[in-house]
């Protein structure tokens, strides 16, 4: 959720404080660097994605003729240390500057510690988990202290469900947003052939990961959503339709839809007014949106294989 705001803030601040050292036009929003960027710096950026550090560190790379700035938003110290070790061989001759920010807690739980209200009050999810709880209640002995083991189990299961949903949606968003930059390198003949080949390989891995995250979100959401008016089938290989859009345009749409999906999942778990309207869930429904996103990912993978 913080990616778009963070990128805009960092780049705006940078534009005020540094004059571009490049003679050629600066790269666009989705283009990480220009073709003339030194090879060692291009490789560092590709290594960042190849090692999946993009899943642990929300990063903005700002390339200059004499090095780069790495603006990081993360609470994963292990991955941050690994990224700094990867950058160490670049100096000299290049200067690599790290600017690290720790994410702030989005919610102050305080006395509201426990499962999110959006899920605790979700009758479909409680009904699904309730079957498990009833089995536990009949099979487990009554606690001598009066402690409700079944309710404790239900509370933990709902919290685990929420954590898993948020993690999956954030992973999906990260892969989707990064796919756009990788596609900019993979499908632009101005870049070195080795960079294009490697970027295409990373594009395939990211697209596959998007589909995997979307599939798991679909499975989880079916436990928590009311039955749709019309059955929604999970996407399967071979069901996809291929568009005439370019790979880069398809990647841009995947990025847009991935960001939107992460926001919708967050609002499903933490609704503004503790309830989610049925219309918001169905028109267009989360399941339909996930199916559309998986079709886009499949279309993109088809374009990779074809081109």
C-alpha cells in the first residue's frame, strides 16, 4: 500500500536536490534506468530482483553517472544487509548511497488487539471455521479453569487467516508492480541483449508468482465471501484469452490491477465502517477481479513464450 506514495515522495525530493547528470532523457516512471547506465549498475538492479529481495524491501533506485541511490522501505534487516553486501563490490568506482526508512504500523491496535472486525463479524468465515471449532468442542475435554479452548482456537484461526491474506496481497502487489519495470528492459531493443534476456527470465518468474498468489487468494476468499449470484470458476491453464496489447502494456495493466487488488483485500479485512457491502464484494466481485488478473498474467506469459 505504501509503494506508490513512497515512490512519489522519494523521487520528488530527489528532483529538488540533484541536477541530472545524464545527457539523454530520463527514464519514464516504469523504466528503471537508461540503456547507457553502466553495466555493473544494471546487473545490480537485475540481481536485486533475481534474489527476490524485491519481496522484502520496497525500493526505489535512482541511477546517476557516478553511481546510484537506493531508497528502501523495510523492516527486514537480514534482507537489507544482504542488499548492502551485494552493493559493496560496486565501490569504487561507483558510489552507492542507501536511505532506509522503517515502515510505521498502519494501525494502533491498543485495546482492539485481536482478529480484525471485518473478519470477526464475517458469518461465512465463522461458519467455515465453526465446523472445525464444533468438532474441537465435542472432542476436547472441558477446561477445569473454564477457559474456552474452542473460542481461543477460532480467534487464532481468524487472525492467521487475516495475516495470510494480507501477506499474499502484498506479495502479489510487489510482483505486479516490479513486472512493469522488468518488462521495460525486456522488450526494449535499446537495451543490451544480455540484459533483455535476463529481464525476460525474471518477467516469467514474476508472472508465475503473480498467478500463484492470486490462486491462493482465490482459495481463501471463497471461504469468506457469500456465494456469488453466478458461479465464478478459478482460472485454469488453457482458459486464457490473448489480447493484442503489447507485453509492456499488459505488464502496466497487471501492475495497476495488482495494486488495486491489494487495496481491496486490505479494505475487506479492515473495512472503514466495520462492514463491507455485498455490492462491493460482487460488483465487480473480488473473485471476478482475481480471475481477470490471472487471465492477464496468463496472457502476458503467452506473449513471453511467443516473442
